[in-house]
C-alpha cells in the first residue's frame, strides 16, 4: 500500500475521546488523520451507559472529581454544537441521579457523601424512604442521595454525531491497525522517565506505521494523540509511549429491558449497579466490573447479576422483556485515574484510561488534548494524570 502522506496530527483511536480530540484539532486549523482498526465509536464508547454522573461517580474530593464537574458542564454546549454540526440530537439530559441505601450502614455512607459535596456548594439532597418512592425508587430502600444536576447522554448517538462532525470538518478517517510509532533518536529527541524517576534519552515522533490487511503503510506525523483505550499499552515502539501494564481492560456487561412504561425518569443506582431510562423507553442496567482480560463475551453469571440488580432497583422491572445485552472493555490504570498528557515520546499526547468515566470526561479531554497539542496554556493541572507515572 502506498504511504498515507503527511498529517499535522495522527489521532490513534476513534472512540468518543479520539473523535472529539480529532474534531478540536481540526477546528484549530491542523490537518488530522484519525485511525482505528474498526468503525469509529465501536468499542468502549459503544458499550457504555452514557452516564454524566460527575457527582454520583465522585466518591471523594480530588482532581478526578473536579475534572468530572468541568466536563459535565461542557457537555451542555457540546450537545448543542454537535446538533448544529451533524444534525444529530445526542439526547443529553439533566435527568438527575438517585443513589439508594438499603441498610443503615449505607444510609450513613450516603449522609457523609452528601455532606462533603454540599460543603463544596453542590446540590446533593438527602431523601427519606417516602421521597425516594416519589422519584420511582423501590419500597425496600431506606434512604437516597439525590444529585439533580447529574444526567446522561445517548453515547452511541454522541459517537455518530462526532463522526459526522469530523468528516464534515475535513478529518481524514482511516480504518487500519496501528502497528508502531517511528521515532528519531539523538539530541533534542525528547526524554522519558525511568522507574525511580531518572531521565533517560527518549525519542521524537516522526511517523506512524499502520497495517491494512497484509500491507503496511506509513503516515508521516510529528504529533500524535494516543487514545486507544484498553489497547493503549500494547502499542510497540522504541521507546514505548506507555509502560506495558499502564492500562488494562476491565470488562463491563450491560443488559437492556423494555418495560411497558419506565418506572422512573432519573438514573437509579446503588453500590452494586444502576438503571438508565432512555427516551425511547428502554432501560439499560449495568454494569459488571470484571478482570477478564480482552474477553468481551456476555456470561450467564453477568446476566444473573444484572437481572438481580434490575429487580432490586425497581421491582416493576421484573416483568420487563430482556431485549439486548452486550459487554465492553473499560481502560483502567492501577490508581483508576486517567493517563492524560505528554508521554515518553516527544510529540505524543496520551488520552486514555478514563475507566468508568470515559463518556463523562470526553468533553474536557478533547479540549485539553487540543491545548496540549497546539501548545496553548492548559487550564487543568495534569500532574495527577501524568502518563509516565507508575
């Protein structure tokens, strides 16, 4: 296959984060080639639930919590922008999220959780059993914590809108396997951190090698965004952009029910699972958390766990038909924080390991990637998310 020529930036990985990063970089005036082995948005972004749960997922204050809050606000404008650019409504809703307590210990945990969030000026309301039932919660719940500003987006429509917007903006989308990064060595070629914090001579990106079928092709690019999700650590190179175990897959299974009518309009959850009512009448119930390597199969044990969760969260779902199920692989770091920022190779920006919050963090990550790649001031302290950390 002939060489693919040159791009100002190669974005590797076409999930929601890769797609929005490509769009933002194209909007900044750069030529962008977006590469993925499959169709855009078909891995973790496709399998997600689309929860915009900055507060519901925020179990403690810190940099990840602050990042989630920033991104939740950006989703409002992103949804409107994508409707204008693509003609697709991504169904972003501020529907609220209700966390349930079924015993006294959990009721106490919710009280502490709500207290620290209210101390930060956020809305997190303690509800008694009667108030929980008013929102459609189960009679067995003792209490709830209500996050009225959290919500959801239809993640598959988000990915489709991003794909259309990228194509209309002039992003070149290439379906190919990313084989390796080609780097220059020598003075000025960058540096990387060895274990123990010592600096070692690194490399400077010159090109990306791709494989289409049995043929290899070279894409010249001095800048790249590594957004390959669970596969990010597998990308070979000398030096490697990430340590071999920096990112690993964590399987999540989801089922879909279609009740005669949705028993609630908010996202309902507890420490074991959640239920997401979609505008089309479906209710998504998820998600398992499993160390299963790259195995994306749906299992009997996973289905049993999710069906039990559905009935616990709402007994009215017990008679709802099961209409769909799937599994996806969340990219996770050991500390559960994203890997976001410059890496071992000069010119390569990493944007991966968003774990359970990939859709939520898409809006802020695309913005930060554009700032990093174009050399603008970065609005967030990225030190906690340094891709080179152990």
